[in-house]
């Protein structure tokens, strides 16, 4: 099985809901999606790097959603509202009054993986869109090791590959970007008819990190 993920969040604009979300899809027949997406994106390749926030590529959003709907894929999304993240010292989600993004992100990923019944698969490949880590290269390495240790410790009969790649090196991360951005718009209060009307299995987790703070 293959899992592709990307994050989206609002941490600065206090006039809107502040949240972190990790979104993407899982699929078994990855070659089918890759071949179709290569055809869909062909006419857009020469313009610029394909990105969901660029209006020039808006037509690709519906194509990405349609692509997943005609495959064996499932949408994945885990959402955490910032105001419902526990502030106690035990969880470590806050340090000196500031949100520990890396810890929150890591635990949200683990909550998602727990929901996916990964023990049912012999081999699982997980690809996450590469991003900057506060701890730099070392921080990224520690994060990867923590996730792999969690996966191997909980699913001993499954072989895992866990990679962080830029979308420029894996075109299916472009699809993931459109999916993640669509959920970002949804969580931000926008209505997306293409997402709402999509007939595809969706695994959705909301606020997995604890009880609302008082």
C-alpha cells in the first residue's frame, strides 16, 4: 500500500479558525494513478511548478479529485484545532508558552496511522511532502526515526518505507497538494462543491490530541 501526505495549517490569522491538518490519500494500485496524473498534468508542465495555491492550475484540482474517485484510493485527513491542544507539561505540546509544532505534527501522524489498520499489509510505503524542520537536518532525521520506530514497534509483520520528498521529485505529491489544499479550504469555512460531492471513502480524524483546554 502507498500513502501520500501533506500538511496545511493556519497558525497566524486569529480572525479565522486556527488549526493544523495532515491530508492525502492511500492507494494500492499506485501505477494507475501515476500514469493518469502524468497525462492530466501534461499541458501545464511548461508554465511553472504545479502548486494548488496557484490559480493557473485550478483545473487540475477537479482532475486530482476525479482521479482518486475512479481508483481504489481513500482520502485521508486528520484535523487538530489549536485551541483544543492540551497545554500541560506531560504532553509537551507547548514549550514556554509556544506551540511545539513538531511534537503536534508527529502525534497527529501517529493518530492517523493507528486508524489505517496497517497490520493488514505486508509492505507500506509512506511519502510525505518535504518541509522545513525547526531542528534542521538533525530535526528531520530524528522525526523520521521516531515515526519509523513507532511503525515498526506497532506493526511488526509489516515492512515500512518512510520518505520525505519534494513534489519536484514525485509527481503524486502534486495530487496530494491539491487534496491538502482542498481540506484547508474546507476547514477554513469555504464551500468546495467538488470535494463535498466526491463519492470516495474518506478517513477523517478530528482533534485527536486531547480534551479542550479550559
